[in-house]
């Protein structure tokens, strides 16, 4: 199935793997896929997420079960004109995901095989169905976002809801982008 993934989808899954490792797990969930889609910065999913105001750093803050916030005080830094989110995004663009994480926190789990959670598997299956329904030869990042949303109840949906977005509106936006691209 992964051979049918478009380039942006493969990159998003690679970023999702990094996110799973960054959060200390060897299982890729829908929440990691969502962050991976935002991280890629190209394609219908990334465009829809960006237009909805969802950056990688914002999605990380919305992820359920996150550790206590950084020791860096975003409010204090903002008072002297430093945007911590912008600094984090720039550092991650230059040095990779988790570049500003606290030292000692592992970014990889070694040789442990990473697997998809059952929710993520269902989302990928639904993405495949969306691609077929779209008469697409490949599974794009937009199809994966549709699969995540159509899956219904997962941590990514909780993140979208916490961001005060309606998943149905985001789905309609990405479906429109897919239709325009074909």
C-alpha cells in the first residue's frame, strides 16, 4: 500500500515517525500523522492545515498527553519581542524536529519496529478509499487527512476540536483542494 503514496505523503509519514519517537513511543497514531501532514509544508493537507492556523508547534501543544510545557516562558519572551513559536519553527526547519527539546530526551527508539495504531491503520484504509473514490492513482496527503477525519474518533480529531476547528469544515476544504488539483 505504501508504494501508492505520493511523495508528500511519504514525507508526512516519515515526519509522523519522527513525531512518534519524539513523544517517546514506537507507535504512530493519528495525532502523529496529523503533525506529519502539517510538517511537510506542501500538498493539499499541509495547505488546508496552514490556512486553518495549525502549525507543527501548535499541533504539538494540542497533542493529548504532552509533557509539561517548556521551561522557556513564551509570555516572558514575547514581552521582549521574541516569538517562541517562530524561533522553534525556524530551528526545526534548519536542524530537524525536536531541535529545541530538553536534553536527554530521546528522539528515536533505536531498532524497535514502529507500527501504526489501529486508529492510524483505519485512517490509512479510509485514505485509500478516498483516493479510489477520487479516481486518483496515488494516495496524497489530502487523502490521508480525509482518512484521519473520516476515522471519526481519534487523538487527531481531539486536537482539531481543541483548536476550535470543525473537522467537517477542514475535510470539505481539503476535498475542494483535491478536486481542484485533479
